[in-house]
C-alpha cells in the first residue's frame, strides 16, 4: 500500500504540473483558432496535428490516472478526486469540440491534386463539347427558343473555360501571379457560371414544356433579330446585377497575398451575404424540384402515348434529353448548395471542401459533350456512307 500511496502522491504532483500544461495547451488552442481565422492554409499542416496530438496524449494520461485511483482506491482527498475528474471531463470536452470544429479541414497537398484533376477534365471535355456543339448549331436556318438557350449556354461555358487554365496554374504552382483584380474576376466567374447557366437551363426546359403542352415541336423566333433581342435583354439584366457586385463588393474585405487567391470566404461575416447564400440555395432546390416534377409528368404522359419499343419514338428521346439537363443541375449544383447550409457557419475550416464543391458545379460544362460527339460522328458516318 505504501507504494500505491507514493504512486498516488507522484501522480498527484504530475496532475498539478499537467494542470499548468493543460492551461497552456488551451491557451495555444485559442491562439490557434484565432490565427486560423486569419490564415487557414498556414496552419492546416503539422502545427494543427501537433496540438491535437497534445490533446489526445493528455486525455489518455488523465484516463489512466483515473483508472489507477479507482482500481487501487488510493488515498486522495475528495477535493483532489473532484479536480482530477473535472480535468478529465474538460479535456475530453475540449478535444471533442476541436475535432467537431475542424471536421472538414483538408490538407492542401491532398486538395490540390483533386482540384487539378477536376479542372483538367472540365477544360478538355468542355472545350471539345462546346466546339463541336457550336459547329453543329451554326448550320441551323431558324433559331428556336431552345436553340437560342443552347447558344447562350455555349457562350457561358466558353467564357468560364477561359478562366480554368488560371485556376489550374494556381493549384500547380501554389502561387498566384496575376494580381488581386484578376483573382477576383477568375473567382467570380465560377459563381457567375453557376447562376447564369441555371437561368438558361430553366428557360430552355420551360420552353420545351410549353411546346409540349401546346403540341408544338419547337417555339421559333420568326426573325433572327427577335432571338438576338431576347438574348441581349437577358445578358443586360445579368450584367446589371453581377458586374457592379464583382467590381465593388466581391473580395472587398480580403487581405490579399500571392499564395492565397480565391480566399474570399470572410465575406460570409456579413449577414446579408449569408442570407443571399441561403436564398440562392432554396431557390435552386425549389425550381429544380418543380422542373423534375413537371418532367416526370410529361415523361409518363409521353410513355402512355407510344407503343413498344419506346426508344423508337423521337418524342421519348426529346424528353430523355430534358431529363438529362435536370440531372445535370442536380448532380452539379446540388452538392454545393446543400453544403452551403453548413459552410456559412464553418467557412474558415471548410475552404477546400467548398472549392471541391465549386469544381463539381463546373462539370456542367460537359453537358453538351455526349450530344455533340454523338451527332458529329453520326454526320461523319452518314457522309462517309453517302460518299462510298
């Protein structure tokens, strides 16, 4: 028992010493959390891991000490036991809190290769798809509302694709060499691409639905000037909203450094910006859900009007194409806007998760690739067959 008493005494002394260590650790973790708000990238690596390791080691030591005192019933005062149990509980609580706060941190060395791969696929696939689709649609004699929406989508994708190589260069070099203004433009292009593409998707699908219920194959503009006028009015409306925001508000609060382009998340400290993010997410979910409901109704109605084999009917293929564009919106836009509900409160910790979600939205640039490749090679095959 004397040895156990000495063990209890020595552990008690170590408890007092580690109380100071715990306080120092908590102070360092507070400084770490404060510093993280200023520079997320600088602390994602070894410093953060070392501090978490310190928390875990201290928690394991306190757990062992509590077990020893319970097992051998060492002669500690009630006050000492209460202090020890409180230390154990506080350290466990602090560790759980810190792990929850940093649950979506990703090391840049892991995030950068993912982003590089995504944007290379987007750039190559998007460039091929938009080029082929542009070539195919040039031959149209009369522009329908659907074709006009497709042309506008091609313009949106094309403008965005111009910015993609600069993103790839940044993630490869881990350094931005083009100044703050151009950084803001490239960053804003991702968000502009999402919402402008969404607008033209909705216009295109809505016109198709109106055509279906009015029993028309296409709703056509009878003069090219009409299609140009509608497109021009849409772009003016979009420009009036986006350009002033980009030049006057976007990235206004950022402390720019050459290694930290695209880090404009501090804008979420503004309640108005947070509200806009919530509203945009709700609008996209609501509109896409309504479009999916209408498309399902139309598709079922079309199926009832045809006989097997159903894929032999053009109307079924038209509805499958419309369904495809809805699936593009769900696949590309939903992950980001679902994540936003969490991100607005954890924007300092979840920068790279948000960047990956943004890259997923850019996959919408591949929307015309399967149709363009299929149609183009179909025409080539037809030409070869006719020539022979």
